[in-house]
């Protein structure tokens, strides 16, 4: 508990003890009134002060004003115990609410802990200078010691280490890095010393963008929150005027038309009871708290939601559209089969890797990785890249041609065409076919499980959009269980496809697009809800998406939707519960059936129950 919460708790305990002691004393009249004013002021002085400030600032109608009027009125009528009890239980409810908000904020703070305090910049003489991350420029070399946070995005120049990425991804599985690997800010270096060349300024780094996104999440309110804000704005003045009418009109009618005693005391007490019951605390506090807790819980699971409006939209999702490469598949091309013709597998890979060694294309990198040796570029000359076809080069004096079937036809080399699923690279040595190499992108380990999970959740439509070849797309769709797919699409075609699917949606149904955030920014923006998949370090994802999954696990999509649905379910539970109880108790209070103790339950009891229900949104482990 915070110091402020502890002080309130002490005031509550002191007031309870004083009320119990005073209630047992055989005193009456002004002495009894004076004694009860002690616990009343101990527990309620801050509420009275806030109510007075509100009146002076012409902002009269709030919960502080309602509590002040109701309790002072009850004491004025001689109901000292009830008046003090209303203020006491109201403060207990406020303490519960403060604790719940604090618990939710601590979860957000755990994420905020990824902000680095400093960066170790390597100077020209090799010495390290500890500076603020904002002062580090692009291209500087920084050193990260074991136990320190990586302050800025960059590339590892030297060193090997294990990174703790749990604050970003929600997963405890560490990540291994070595020289040449890209590294993002916010991770914790666990083992070795790393020398890193920065690729961004701190303000543009991953950690900075994530922190900014989370800090601003509360500014994007859902329709439910906006409704509650407007509701409270009009509701409070209405109930205040209704309470005044309840106190005045029935006695006047009794005197003027029925010619019976007005019984002012009874009607004023009913009006005060009406005021206590009408306090909208449960709604005003629990609804934003539910969303805040939901966003906090999601952040712990590595799902960053930019605002409660996106949480609400995600819960209504009925159609999920996927990109393929990097989203459902690993996005890493690897050699999966080697088919030599007249030479050995090792020779075929060697020729292909050497010929492709000057290219940075993912296929070239996969060939070099499969070769697994240091490339001796002195053996290579006369490299010629043939756009859209492949590459030609001389290796050890032999003419090596590496590329697709079009290149082979262009060179007049007859080859055995492959119908295997993936990218087939053909190799010719001195104009003679030497074999083929199959390079493929494998589905992620949990992709099929994620598709199955979405179907079980009742997602009505699952679609895959990809720029890959039709046979590759069809194979991936069949393997993962996706019923509908469209292949060989350009980025503009993906936007058109999403727009067509949006037109097929029913009212209140929402479409989510899941992409890797690099080439899918236009589609992420066009969908009802954009989800960036595997977005660690991707600026386009963080900027364009509404929700960012901080690792590349497709099961996080299922978890994100479950979190959103649970959060919205809690929101509506609180709305129906709070309004339902309020309406029943207001009617009973106006009729004189509900007394001040019932009013205390209708206000404080409902608020406590709603707040306790709201903080359930923090729990996401079992989802």
C-alpha cells in the first residue's frame, strides 16, 4: 500500500473505533452530536473540502457534493450513526478503488521498467562514458554489460550473450545474440559483454515508441467509457434536482391538496437516502478501471493495446485476415532439399553459394548459410546479375549459373523442372545442368494451433493474403487449415482484398488484419483493427498497427482476442449490475422502503463489488 492509502486505512480504523465507543455511551443531545462529529470529521474532512472547492469552482455536481449533502443532512435530522457510517463506507470503497488502480498501474510500471537509465558510449581512446540515452547518436558504439538494459536499437559488432526479453514479449524464453545480429532496446543483457553500433536515436528506438504508445493508451477511450462520461455528466444534476423535488413536492402537495401534515423530516430523509443511492461511483470508477486493468494485463502477456477503443473493437472481431510470410511462416528461407546431377551435394551447394556470395537477397543468404564455410571471394570473378532470373559468375574458372527455370531456358540449358513446394534454384556448370536446390519457408510451430484456436472461439472467417506463388500459398493454407486464401498479390491488391471483405461484414462485426508490419502498413491501417505480428524492432508495425504483439507467436492472436472479450464482458457486467441495483434502490428509496443502510450498500457496496470485478481483467495467465 502507498503512504496515502495507509493514512486512509488508519483514519478508517480510528473512525470505526470511535463510532463503536460513542454508540455505547449513555449520552444524548448536543453532547452526542459533538462526539459523533469527531469520527465524522476524521473520516470525511477531505470529502467536505473537495465538495467546497467544487462549489467555489462552479463544478458542483460530483460524488463529493452528493456525499457531503447526504451525510450533513442525515446528521442534521439526528441520524448521527447513519450519517457517519455513509461517509465511513464511502471512504472504504474509495480505498478499494485506489488499491485496484494501483495494482493495475504496477503492471504497466513493470513494462515501463524497460526504459534504460543510461548508455555506455565507447570513446575513440576505448574508454567508456556513461551518458543519457537521448545523447547517443546514430553510428555510435555502445557497450552493454551483463545485467544492463540495451538502451538503443543497433547491430552487435562484438560479443555473444543471452537476452531476457520478457518485459517486451511476456515470455521467459531467453534469446541468443552474437556478432552481426540486430538487437532492440528494452532487453536485458544476461551473460556476455556486447559492443553494439547504434542504428537509431533513442527517440526513434523500439523502447521509446513502446513506452509512448502505452503512456498514451488511456487517451483513446472506448464507446463504453465515452457513454459513461456523458451519462455521469447529465445523470448527477438530474438526481440532485430529483432529490430536491422529493424533499419538497410531496409535503407541499400534502398541505395544499390533501390537508394533512407535511411530515418534512420523513421526506427529507428519503431525499437524502435517494442522494446516497444515486451516487454514480460504481460506473464512473469501474468502467475505466476495467479497461485499464485489461490493457495492463495484456501488456504483461506481451500484447500492447494502444487504447481501450481498440480493446472494444478486438472483442467484436469476426473475421481475421493474415499475411503469410513472417506472420504464419517463419519468414526465414532455408535450404530444405538438394538434388545434384553429375556432381556431389557438397559441390552443388559450394558452386551456388560462391556464385551468390555478392548478393544480399534472402535466397542468397540461405545458400551461403547451408554451405556453412567462409566464402573465399578470390575464387570468384565476372559476377553478372540477371534481373528477375538469377546470377552468373566464374568460380575457379568455371562458368556457374544460378537462378530460376527462366534463366536455364535463356541459357539453353535443359533441366529437370521440379514441382516441389517452395523456391527452386537451378544450377548450371559450364552450360550443363548440375542440379537443383529447394529453398522453403516453414510454418511457425504454433501457427496451426492458432488457426484451430480461432475457429474454436467462433471466428467466422479466416483468410490468408500473400504475394507468394499460388501453389506455395495453397500448400501453406492446407497445412494450417485456412479455408480461404488469395495469392500473387501486390500490396495494393491486399488493400483491395481487405476492402472487399469489409464490405461482406455484418453490422457490428469487425475485421482484424495480422501482418509483419513491414510491407503491410497500408492494410494494417485499412482494417478495423490492425495487429502487428512479430513486430520487435519494426517501426512500420508500431506506427501503423492498433495492437502490437511483441513476439512472433501466432497464439498471441488468440490470447489477445480472449483478453479483449474478457475485458468487455467485465465492463458490461459492471454496467448492468450497477445500473440495475441503482434503479431498484432508487425506487425503493423514493417509496421510503430503503433506508440509509440500504443506500450505503447501493452506493459503496456496489462500487466495491464492481471494482473487485474490474480487477479480474488483470488476470490473463489462464486465457
